[in-house]
């Protein structure tokens, strides 16, 4: 049998990482048309990273095509041309740029036809290497659908599969439905009457988006007819305006309510006030916007209390800010007596069904912004009049890490909503079915053929189209649910309702905001559905796509397809548990459309590949389940994936994980790597993608996901050799320093360097069938990682040989003392070993020496008039710390001016910053570590500004070439 000729792909050699990372991080703040606005999904990969990885996974590296690019210079020139295309490709503005996308598709086709030509004599050439048809794409852990969507955008037939029905539906809405109805005009009566609309060309899914808008508006209006009485306007009375100058012009006006703000209550633990339901308010502030402050002020009277609202800054800002909070242990304090209300007491009251709620304030729409009003008995009574006819009785999981409400008596998903919210969501869910019937009738009237086939059977006629519109309307209801639970707090800074899933968990919210789905402001149905329409307007709608419910460990969809996937990250996110929140509403709306997808009462969980101890009984059993299942899933990929392409697999790291004497390690990472290796994969490349923003709620001050490592895997040859531990270590020491230098050259952030360097190390480890220790036992992944970390430390230490003697002394001193004082005698002894002297170091401007003590200068203590061109004893240590001082004081432009004066001497600064960051991380010196990391991350921009300013010295040309990707 003829062996397959495989060209090395671009992703196995080089990537423009900085451009990909910048575009990925920027994308997190983009909303218009982004898939995240279609429906929430947790830890969705950025489109920029997905697009870049798939492109580079399919395009040949020029070095593997010597017949076209015979010299290293020609190969590098071609690689840079591809990089320039990729830098355009990852930009959000080019997501729908036909010219850029077509250029990328052309490169993919060029490489594919080259592969087909090289393998024309292969026995399976007809099925594997058809030069007129690109291989299809498959993601077996499709989740939020970024990867299948971007494969489709690059011209591939995309297949998405997932065990989770919510994920399957999201992918249907992204890659399956839009192509099926591409180019079709809308069927609604309004569009058909308007000749300008009906006669125009409807590109992609624009017609479908127009019908979603129209029938969504009908749903909104119909819902208001049925339940609008539960959402009354509020009249501004003279009593309200008595001490509120801002309300006097509004007296007699009826304002639309944006939100009702409630505080949960329990009976006071003080026996004297045991009859009073006291509020558990985390804050009394309503608005903290400068100049527009407003707050709730409780008034104690007649043995009870009432709430009033005031504008302006509170007299006691801390009291208003904290509400009735009393710190973590006491939890809250009784408004009436000041008695502490501990969490244990609140839990017991909640579990006994004695937790209530009290209306604190009402937020209304004014002509010039928000109007904050006190609660009224009428509005509180109307809210209590709501009588839901149905509620989702699915139990919340017994997972105390991510689900806090069961501790307080809220044990089902239905318990997360007020009666009025349940009535509204049930009404909107039921209207989806009525809307689908209207679409079907209007589609028949518009002349759309009736093929009698539903959407699930591939239909394209009236019934299928009606169901397609219904899918997007149901997703709009899900978006409403995310803004309509008692987990939604009130954002006092942006003065709007927060969504339920500000984090990847359902936490307990003590004071919550109940929105008005019929207002023109935050949380209303029409505005939320508009985001669904915007996605449809941007959807690729070509070529065809398919989304299927399949278990990744047993699926066969991957056969002969390009595979890129983003599996679950051990125990980081419980997708199935979280998505039940949405599933219960989707099932009510869409079960007739997809009866098999929504056959169960809740999302399937037993087979979900997440290491969840509460589900499996112990951490050990959960780890074994994950390892066995992931190994099987990876084995399916290794056996089935198209043999001409590598498989790419994402793994997300935390900022810091389990630490041991051998260095930073991670149970999830080790277990995942073990599964990949056991499945028969060898790692042929790794790339750190900095795809997360540090300002996310889960990322602020927490151990959050920081980077995704993209593993590039090829099936390990059946005849892979066995190596000894000594041979493995020798290979590491021979290869890892060069790989480390390449990572630094690519400007990998110091915070990611240790994790990124694991890749080249694992590439050595996985080239062998087994690595055996002196006793003949296999070297486990954990031990291999420890050896890789140790070799990395050695390689970083060896880089110190590039530094001047003064800098080597400063490094050794800094490791022991940081910027604190130390004994002069110790410093002098160390200086002799480093071939320098304390007096010389003081003369060089690195330290101060007095009264028998020595101390390194901090960056902010260095002279601001320092000029490296006049420094007779220039050191790398000075360069780094002057750059940090200048960067923090004057930004990147100021640092660029300094780099221009430094010339080639600046290059050593980046290497030293890496070394210092690693040292600070190990020594737990967070503040200093941030400074060194910031310098490296700003380096490309500093260099660019230095070059553009024209102040850079000629000696710096090498520096620019090194850092420009």
C-alpha cells in the first residue's frame, strides 16, 4: 500500500501569534453579529483563533514544498506572505470581507490540490484525495460552535456534534439552518406588501432575519395583550415629589417601569423582632454614576420599616454601599436591631421555605434617563397576583461549587424565577408555537412550496421554514430568561439589569432586579431578540452544515474529515448542569420541532466528559471517568481523522494551577495529555493562544482560564521507538533551549512561557512509544512534565550567560532579596563570584550602599534624565528597569523613545524580563511580576513606535526583524 505523502502544515512550523492573540482578546468586547449574541455558551473560543488555526491546519508550510520554494529565503518570504494574509484574516472587520475570505480559501484550495496531486496513486485516492472537493470538517465537542462556524466561513462543509442538546441547537442555528434558506425572501405580510422589500435581493440569511424580526414583534405585542397588566406603569405622585426636586416636573405622569428591585427577606433572629421580615440587601445604592447618584434609605417606624429613595450622594456612603451586609461571617445584620444574621440561619430559613422578598425601589424610564422611585403597595401587590400555570421542576444539581441556591431552599430551576417571571417566560415560550403556525400560513400565501418535510428531516418548504423561524424565536426567549431570573442583580454603575450568568455558575443573589419585557430599556424581549437577528445578518450561510447529537467517545462522524476541537477542561465548567437553565425553556418551545433532541426532561449528564466529583462519588473516580472517556474520544479522532492533516485540540490553562516541588502542574492538564497520548497521538506542535480577558467577572482576582494551548497532533507511527529516561532527558536538553528561544522570539507573554514550553517538551516525549526509567517502568506524564519544567529552568538560567557581569550579580541578589536590603558583606562576596564589585555596581546606578547595607533601586527610584548613550557602564539590568519606569510613567511611546536610543542593547532587555518574571512568579512577588510581564507584552508596540519615529539607530535593525512576525 502506498504511504500517504504528508506535507508539514503551517501550524506545525510557525504562526503570527501576536496578531492572533490581539484579535482574539479584542473580540471579547465585540457584540454586533457575534455568535455570543445568538445564545450564551460558556468558554466559547474566539472566532479569530478558530479561523487562524483551521487555516494554518490546512495550508502547507513553504519549507515542505521545496520544488516551489527551493531556498530558506524563498520559504521565509512565502511564510511572511501567508502571515500577512492571516493578520488580515483574524481581524473582526474582515469576518465578512469577501476579498480576504476568498484569498484564504484560495490558499486552502492550492494546498489541497497539491496534496491530491502528490497522492493521486493512493489506493483510496478517489475518496480521500478528490481535487475538486475539499474534505469536510468536524468538531466532536462543538459547544458554542466557533470552530464549525469558522470552518464553514473558510469554505468547508462543517459538521458539529455534541452530547448536549443546547449546544446541538446552537450549532443548528449557526451552521445548518442559514445555508438551507440562503437567498430566500421573507414571507411576512409586511415585507410582501412593501415592493421595495419584496423585490430586493436577499443575501445569505437576510430574509430569515427579517422574518425573525417581524414575528418576534408579533410575539412581543401578543404577550403584552395577555399579560401586560402584570407590568403596570407607575404614576409620580405629589407625595413622592415632596422632598425630590427632580420629580416635581413629573408629577401626574405615568412612567414605564424598567425594573423592580427586590431584596430577599428572613424573619429577624432577634426575638423582639421575630415577627418582622428583614431585608438581606447587599447594597442600598441604585446608581453610582457621578452626578447621578441615587440610593435606598430604610425608614424604621411603627415597629417595622419602609423604603424610600433619595438622589445625590448618601450621608453615610459606606452604609449605603453595604446595605445590610455585615461581612462574610455575620453575612447580614438585622435592620431593626442590628443583630447579626449568619449564613447558617439564612440557610435554615430558606430550606424551611421561610425566605421571602420585599420591594425596595422601582426604576422607570424618564425623558432624560433613569428615574428612581420608592416602592408602592400597588406594585408589590400586582407582582404577587401573578399565578404561573407551569414551572420547570427540574432539580438543580447538588454541586455546591457552582450552584449555591440549593443551600438556601431554591432547589429547582423553577425556584430561580418570581411568579411574574414564570408567567412571562411561559407565555413567550408558548407563543413560539403560535408564531410558527403564522409563519407557515404566510409562507404558503407567499408561494413557498410545501414539501411536507419538517426541519429535522431536511425540509425546505413551508413547515421547515416556519420551524426555522421558531428556532430563533426560542433562542430569543432563552436570552430573555437569562435576564429574567432572581439571580439577576442591578448594576449600579451602568444602571441596568445584569444577566444570570455573569459567571460560569449560579450563585446566590440577595437583592435582585425584575425586568419589564415590554419596556424600551434593559432586559426587554425585542432588544434581546434583535441580537439574534444581527447574528443572522452576518452568518456565512455557505456551504452546507450539519449539527448532530452524538457522544464524542463513540461517534463516527470524524471519518476522513479535518478535525479541530475544543474538549471540556477536566472539571472547570459543568456544561450540562449549567445548560439545564436554558434547556427547560427550549424544550417547552421546540419539543415538537426536535422531539428526539428534547426527549429527556433534562440535559444528559451521565456520559458528559467532565471530572465532576459530586456526580461520580469521589475525585479519584471522577478523574478515572474523565481519563477513560477522553482517551476513547481521542482514540476515535486518531483512527478516523483525515490522514493528510494534523488534528488540533484546544486546552485551556488556569493562571496558576496545582504547585509542587517540581513546579506548576495541573491534574486536568496531566489527565488530558495522558488521554491524548494513550489514544495514539504524537504532538507535532503547540501554540499558546491568549484568548481570555482579565476583566471578566470570573477572571477578576481569581484563578481563571488565561490561555488556550492548541495541541497539534498526528497519529503516532506504529513503529515508534522506545526510549530510556536518560535518552528522553538528553533529547530535551538538546531541543528545548532552541524551542524556548523561538517562543521568546514570538513574544510569548512571560505568564504563558512555562505552559507554552510544555509543548516542545511533550513533542519529544510523544515521539516515543514509551519512555522507561532505570527499573523498566514507564515514565508517567506527571514525571515527564516535571522533567520538562526542570529543563526549562536550566535553559532560562543558561540565558544568563548573555548578560553582563553586573546584571548577573543583580539577578542573584534579586532572587534572594528582591528590592529589600541585605548585608554588605554578603553582597561583596557575591560580587567577587560574578567578577564585579559593590562599588562598581553603585557607580553603575544599580544600587545604593550605606551603613553596611545594600539595596537595589526600584524602577520608580531611577533618575528620569538617564541617557543610555552617555552611560559609560551600561547594564542590561538598568535597561530593563529604566524601560519599566518609562513605560509606567509615559506609556509605550515614551518607552519607544528610549528603545530608539538603546539600539541593539534593547534586545537583551526582553530576555532579562522573561528571566525576572519567572523568578518573581516562583518567589510570589506579584507586583514585580506584573511589571516584567507588561514590558514583554508591550514590546511589539514599543518596537513599532520606535521604528516609525525614525529615532532608532541602525544597529537596531536586527531587533526589529527578530520581533516582527
